[in-house]
C-alpha cells in the first residue's frame, strides 16, 4: 500500500511535467496547426543554455532559468519564421510541414551534440531538501515540478482567458480563417504562440537538468510525450493537454506496480492506443 | 576497395528501404513512421533463426518477410480508422515499442548488445563472406525488390493507391476497397523492408537495436522526400545520394564524433531545403499509366453504355430513412423512389438533408433507421465501394477530384471491374492487365470525348478551370458505368453556355435507361431536366411532384422559390 502511494505521488509529479510540456506543444499545435517536433530539441537546448549560464558563466540559478526561457522565446519564433511560415504561406500540406519539423528536429539535436558534446551535463552542488510525508518521499525539485505547472499553467490560463491578446490566440485556435477575417494579425499571434510555447518548456527543461542531467537526446522523448498528451487530451484543448499529461504520468507511475521498470515507457503507448481506439477525438476534444 | 564495396552494398539496402517506404507514403499517402521497425523484423528474424535454430538461407529471410508483412497488415488496422497526425503518432509509438522490445528481449534479441555471430550468406558450400561476393547478391535483391515495387506502383492498383492518397472518399465512390488497398500496401512495404533487414544481418553478421531507431526511419524518409514521393526511381536516387554524401565528409579531417553528427545535420538540412525549394523532390511524380498523346486518333466508342428502357419499376427504393447527428435530425422518415429512365431532383434549402440523403443511399452514412433497396436487393449498410459495384454511384458537391493525377487517370480509376486492382493479377496476369488497360484507355477517352474534355486528357486535374473540373466530375461518375447516377450539384457555378450544353447530356442519360438523381438549386435546371422533384426541408420530404406542380404550390413558392 505504501508502495502504491509512493508510485501515485511519483506519477502525479511526472504527470505535472508531461502536462506542462503538453501545454506548450499543444498551444503551438492548436493555434498554428504545426506539429512542432523541433519543440523537443529546443527544450533540450534550453536545458543546455541554463547549464552553460549557470556553470561556465557562473550565473545564479534563477538568472540561468530566466536566460534559458528568454532564449527559448527567441528560438521558437525563429523556427516558425525561418522554417514553418514559408511552407504555410505556400499552403503546403500539414504533412509537408510535419516532415520539415522532423528535419529540424534532426538538425537541432545534432547541433547540440556538436556544440556541447554527446555526454550528459549536470549542475554540481545544487541540493534539494527531502520531504517525508507519511510513507511518501519526495524532494524539492519535485515540489518545483508541481508548482511550475500550477503557476505557469495558471498564468497562461488567465492570460488566454482575460487579456485581449490571449483572446485573439484562442480565437485563432478555434478557427484560423475566421480569426483572419475579423482582423486578427495571425502572423503576430503565431510568433507569440511560438515564443510562449517554447518558453513554457524552459521550466520543465531546467528542472530535469537539476533532477537528472541534460543530454542531447532528451528532446525526443519530451516532444513525444507532449504530442501523446495532446492527442490523448484532445487536439485544440489545453485543459485536455494537462489532463492527458497527468494521465500519462499516473499510468506510468501506477503501471510500475505490476510492470518491470524497463517497460515503463510502453505504458504511455497503451494509453494512447486505447484512447485512439475508443475516443479518437481525445478526452476533451470535440468530434469534427 | 572494400570501402567502395561497402558503400555500394549500403546503397542497395537503402534503395530497397526507400522504394518500399515510398509505396506507403508516396503512393498510398499513408504516413506511417515505423519503417525502421519493419527493417528490424527482417534483420532480427534472420539473426534469431540462423543463430538459434540454424535455419539455412533463404528460410530466415522468407520468415522475416512473412512476419513483417503480417505486422504491416496489422498496422494498417489503425490506418483504417485514423489518418494524418493520428497515424503519425500511432506508428511513431509502434516504432518506439519495437526498439524497446529489442532492447528488453533478453536472450531472444540479445538486449542492448544485439545478436552477434550471424552467419554470412551462403547456399550450400558457397559462402559469400567477402564484400565483393556479397555485393552482387545485394544488388540482385535490390533489383528484384525494385521490380516488385515498380510493378505494383505502375499497375491499375498503384493508380488506385494514388487516388486513395488524393481523396479517400472519392476513391471509395470510384468503387475502390480502401481496406484491401491499405492492407496490401502496408504488407508489401513491410515485407520489402524485411528483405533489406535480412541482408543487413547477413552482411554485418550482427544486429543491434541502435540500427533500427526512429532516427533510421527519418533517414529513410529523407531519402524518399529528397528523391521525390510517388517516383520510385527518385527513391533509388535519394538512397544513393544520402549514402554517398555523408561519406564525402570523411575527406574532411573532422573528429569522428563530430563527423557523425555533422552527417545527420546535413541530411536534416537537405531535407528542409528540398521541401522548401523543390517540394516534388529531385524526380517529380509522373502519371503512371494511360499517357496518351493528345490528338492521337483514338478508336472512340460512345462513353456511355446504352441500355434498353426498362419497365417503370423503381430501381432504388429508400424507406423511412432516418439520420441524426448528436441530437440534430438531418433526415427524418424520408421515403424516396428512383426510376430508370427518369431524372429525379432533390431540392430544398441548405441544410435540408439532401446530401445526407445521398450519403445514406450510397453507403457513406449508415442510416439510423430505414432500408434501402436496389433492384429488389437490400443494400442498407453496405460499404460505399460495394454499392458502387452493385451499380449505384455518386459525385460530390465539393468535387473531390484526384488533383495530382491527370484527367485521363481520374477517369481510368473510376472504370469498373479492373483486374489490375487485384494484386495477384498484377503479378500473375500481366498480359490480361495490359489488354484491359488498352481497352480501358479507349473507354476513358470515349467518356472524356462525351463530356468534351478529350483534349485535356494529359493535364493534371489541379490545372483545370472550374468549369472543366465540373465536367471531369461528371466524366468520372459516368465512367463507373453505374446504372444509378447520383449527382450532387453538378452544374452549380457553371456559366450559362456550359450549362445549356450539359443539360441535354443529363437528359440523354435518362433516355438511355439510366436512373438519374440530382441535387440542384437552379430552378431552370430543374425545370429543364427533372421528371420528378422531391422537396426537402428539415429532413422531411415536404412535397413530391413534377417541377411544375411544385412550383405552382403557393406555400413552397413563398418559402423557397420566391
């Protein structure tokens, strides 16, 4: 019973991590229709930038996080303007853009490898307090992972719901054609969405760097889980992305009760297959 | 020297992988990112069966092909339900699971270490353990695989595949069985990839999970895209290019770990650049069959088979049809009869349920209640392609042309009863298919002449003017040879001259014994061609009668005719 409780807490913490990744990816996907595979390596690059500013430049951790997030907020829109937008302007099919984003994934991932080397990078000397909560153990990083979802997710929700610009984003998510007709500058909104979506991923990136390490290949798993979370939750629904990510984390966590560790990541796929089979539009998605 | 042989062998393997992947994505339009998994099945089947059971060549290869093709057919099942990004994510997941199984497979797969000691390819006492001896075998297998893929791609089946890629529902409306086509193309692509895998195992005498990751799938994808989707020669060129290009890096004195990443970086960049500036790839898609020279004197037969006028029994009878979508009733208790030799009109305001009625009659929607009989047979709930085979075909209001296919191909796809749509015939009855194809081209040209598009036969459908597109829609429907023809707004948006020219065509179809039903808003058209008109509103048939009767009804006049 104690074990199950611990697995549930671990699952919830990982779920928060996936949920935040899913929110950033899902926001970009829902608004611009770009399946942004390069989201993964940009997330990895963000972790490396934080590592570099914190170690080589000796910046304090909070500053490193801010610089990493700012860098992501620049790199994201650059990929949009440099790669995706030219395709959209030419009205290339979504799949063409998807292939281009796979190409970009390969390019950035290997660029990281060339710039920072293939090994993993860690920040030494950061210690987190350990909390004991009955039989359950967790650390300060875990608390941050949960808190980052609450704070960033909450802020994003308020921004989208209550600001003029946020409403413009939601309008475009709903119907890009109509958004253009009513005078929303869809180019500006797309740029903003790429900036916000990429910056959102900076928090989980740095937390993984602190918890484990940064590796050049960490991005693929991240974008894949974000993608799965979005599909499970329902494309176009940010609440769905949170729900999907949470479900993935919990399923993976609780799955360990009966399944050996090395098969853990297969659990996510089983959830994916079941959802697509039973409810292809996703849990909170609308049937088209 | 061995180095050059190595490159040539890798070219052979990747030529197989790229051409087979192209069948799936370029021809079938099925974006399944699991090709490296099929590659792995072939490699591991050979490695396991040779090292653990001592099977002699070619049995492990055959087993690998069978296993891979079987799994491929299984992957086709989700592809029946989902498409686009959903298929991408499902197959991506499959790809990752397969690598995980290889990594965790214990003694069977050798885990992360893989399987060493796979015997070199050998038949009896002849062992091909040098690159020089292996190359001819690899090249020969590549040639055979290319032939298998080419044959399929350039058959009527391949043409139907491209039609499915362009528009699934229109392919169904042309009588194509999507389930069969997806199963076949997945099985072929997977089976061929397994051949490359088996060769890989024999050549390196080792297999390991790191050779079959998602990166490998993207690598093969890049070859297909760079070479050109829908062109198998392009895939061979793409494979050659992406095998050679990175090797050139060896001449730069880069540290080895950088060189490896630079290789990947280059192909990633190349992929983006090609998509951006030459999206059709190095080799564009070509019309695969039925290329006729414009102006060539074709022996033209009348495009429409003439039937004798039947007695007045109804050919199609719909009874109490009902359909609602999430509580919104689209069609309610709708009775309809279509008679041969008559043109029946369906009119009514937008959202009245006219197209829904068509969708039910032709199997695109299953009615919630009610029955549909066709020549006395119950056809309720049959799949669309089956209903086309029975002899009832339809067109779509939004055209749904096969845009990146020629005008002639659009019509050829729609011709009924093609032996070349069956895979066994593609390989076993080439003579029959060639003869049929010759006749079919003549028939298709006849249909095109009938609608006045013969001089556009070799143009791509996407290059036609709007009026020509509408004509092609009619031609495609006529080509099905169906007894019952359902037209969904065939004439809307046409200029008056074209319209006047086409009206007699539709009348003529009925006079030749066809059963014609037409959705139309233009009252002149209705008066001009229809014998009977059903007026629909809010899913009900409000009135039935001759056009004159309906138009003189004061209530309808107020609500609709104005």
